[in-house]
């Protein structure tokens, strides 16, 4: 089958990226996998490294770079948002509370979708709101499965502890009572991408008077179910 697009340099770059999909490769490994001449393979790998599409591991081998993960996350976010509306609306209707979807952005989390409670006292978090990663149940979810070094950094100054996050990983959901904002409680669960990495957090939130001081007892299962539906949608289209 001819995989040529007619743009030779792009076809060769695609060969290099495809070869790295199966794991780290030395320059000799890239040459063997792509059939490219050694100087060409080296030139392309270094150029792709400049654009962060290729990187090096501790042994100096070529690997897929961080830019690939960023692009994949952006594509996943589009699918996530396309599915989020009806799932959050259902979660709001089942629990009677406002429902939100958060993604991590650096040292903050951003509300990327929401379904507001229709009447009465609300905990309104407008779409686009940027909130701290140091407090709140969705921050706990977005932090709990991070690599140890990033987890350690993230816990500095946080309102929750490493022990609390260990409990979150064990249960598969998090709750907070007045952690981010006095009088507000919330419950959150993780949304996982095709690689099983946590890519977002689904939450319900409202006043402690309604959610009580044990909001997980009331709403954890509904939130887990909603997160599961979003995870399943990402797997189907992944």
C-alpha cells in the first residue's frame, strides 16, 4: 500500500513518529524501523525533538515527546466536551445538585462544563472558572493519581494530605466539606482516558445543609456512574 502523501519530508517524519509508537528507539533502531538513511533519520528526529514531538529518555534513546500528549489531550477534550452535556444534566437531575467537569491546567483546575441547579440555593461555578488545586474534592481527584514527584509538589500548601489522597485512590472518589469555600460541600470522581490516565474530574456541589457533612454517602455512586459514562465515551472514540 502506498502511504505517500506527496510531501516527502512529512511522510518521512510520520515514519519516525510511527516507529516510536512502539517504544524507545536508538538511531540504529529508527533506521531499521523506517528504512530511512541514517543521516535523514537523525536530521528528522532532531528536528521533531526541537518541536517537542520527539524527546530522549535517560539512555539517550528517542521517544515520543510531550507535544504528542498535549495534542492527544486536546483531541480528547473535544470528545469529552461533546459527551459532557447530557451526562452532567443527568447527574444534576439525579442528585438535585449542580454538576461540574474540571480539567487540570498547570497549577490550577478549570471548569470546562457544568449543569446548574434549576432553583433554590446554588453553588454556581461558571464554565471557564479557574480554581485552586490546593482545595476541593475535584482537586483531590486531579492530584491523587499524579506521579510521586508532582504529587509531592502539589501537596505543599494544600488543604488535604497524602493520607487523604491514598484514601481517594482506594475508594475511587473524593469529598470535601468547606475545604475550598466555607459552607460548600462536594463529591468528585475521576474520568479516565483510553490509556486509563485521569484526564478530568466530575463533581456535584452544594451547601453543606443539603449535602450534609458526609456528602459521599449521598452522592458518590451517582458521581462515579457519571464519570464512568464519560470514561466509556472516551474509550469508544479513543
